[in-house]
C-alpha cells in the first residue's frame, strides 16, 4: 500500500525516565497529547507539563525531555507539505507562536479528553489507509485537534516566557534560515551587540543562537529533501551551504543520517 500523506501516531503507555539530556529535533510538525502523568522538559526554559495537556512541537525548534513519570501519551507527527496544509493558516498559528517563544503546553479539559482521544485514534486508523479521500479526512481530523490547541492558546496569557529581544532573534532565524546566517547577522537584525544576544538567547531558551540556526537550517533541508527531486548538492547550494561536505556532516550530526539516507527513509515511509 502507498501512504503518501506522512502522518504518524505513536501511543506511549507507562513511560518513565530520569536524567535524559539529549536535544531532540523534528523536521515535521509534532503534537503530543499527554493523557496521564507528568513530563519535565527544557523548552525555552524548564517546564513541567501535567496531564491532561497538549504540547506543541514546531519543526526546527530544539527541546529536551529530561524526566517523565508514568506518562501515557499520543505523539502525532505530520508533514504539512504532504497534506497541503497552509503553514500561515489560522489553526497553524500556535506553532508560529511557540517558534517565537510562547509556552508550548496547552491544558486540556478533562471532559474533553475522551473526545480528543477518539479523534486521534481515528487519525491513526486513517493514516494507514490509501484511498483518495484519506488526505482530506486526515486534514479534517487534524483540524479538530488544532482547533482545540488554537482555542486553548487563545485563552492563555499571551505574555511570552522570553523577552522581546529573544523572541525577535528566533523569529529572524526562522525567517532567514534558508541563508547561511550567523550570530553577527542575528544581532544586527535586532540592533544589539552579538555578545548580548548570545547571552540572552542562551539564558532564556536553554540553547545557543548557533543551535537554533543549525536546527532551523536542517529542518529546511529536510523538507526540501522530502518534497523535491533536487540532488543533495543542489539543495546544499540552494540553502547557501558553501561546502556540501560540511552540509552532509551537519545534517548527520543533527538527524543521525546522511541526506541521502534521510531521503531514502522518507520515500520508504511514504510507500509501505
């Protein structure tokens, strides 16, 4: 069967860990519905998420899950390019807000939880189908989940846990990650000296400007590898990597795979 919509659902049950310190990366959009337990993460700052809640994980945003206590969770990943979802649409705004520094966790009403679980299970079932209507149904199920996230964030305090300086720095990085930007250019964009920007971003987000740039650029490259037939060399050139060898090395450092291996895996996942 061919599944070209690239939606994956993973149901984790009774998971616990302590001391996990690996920075995670996701080239796709992710949502996590925490139905039971507590998870602690570094996501801009130290954050404790208590069930029931939804966690928003935009692509190219570094984060760490450092501790979990007997959690049950539905983890959803989806490719907006495969589903034809407009990244600038209303229901995708929470991802943009989190990328700019908003808190990623959205509380879920306990009475609403069973309904959301049913929608996620239906989403998982449909993701295994190959019929012509499947992408439309998947988008519909996702829209229901995203609608809850949007409403949940609208009722939260709009104040971000990071300063305007850090938020503007992250925004510049994500808007310009198709170019080989540096700390110096980020600092110039926000009209501050490099050392001050570096200190503020690291202090308030837990990650360096360099880590944010690297994650954003690798996410952009991952998308191009999945959604174009351009060669690895051509994608490296398009995204302003001067040295394709350095691009391949950086890509493997972040994803654990070379660009060619990544592309092959994505093609395999879309044809099973």
